[in-house]
C-alpha cells in the first residue's frame, strides 16, 4: 500500500495523539477544519516495530524542526538587512 499527501499547516491545525494505555497502540493525529491525518502502525505488528517507527518519526521531526529554525533565522536576518538598507 502507498499513499501520498501534502498539506500546509494553518494556525488552526492541531497536533495531538490518542493514548490507549496498554490496550492498543497510540495514534498520532494532525487535523484542522478541512482535513485530518492519523498515523499509527497496525496492531498486528510487533511492539518493536511500533517503537522503531516512532523513533524514526521523532528523529525526522527533530531534523525538520532544526531546518525550520535555520530557515526562520535566515528569513529574519534577510528582513532585517532589507529594512536597514
């Protein structure tokens, strides 16, 4: 199975997760007025596979945050130099 989706978060976008304790795997959710995206792993997979996926997801999101920070800093510096010039 494969899927492709692109969306641009808006101020109304919520990022949250559903925690079912030890009964079921958690579900990560991103939703806003016009869309919803949920991420989880099928219950038939091993707990180790769930954990490996969650770790990869966390590492990738940390990298994304670092890249956004670099980009935002550069944008702020560019805006400041344009205002000074």
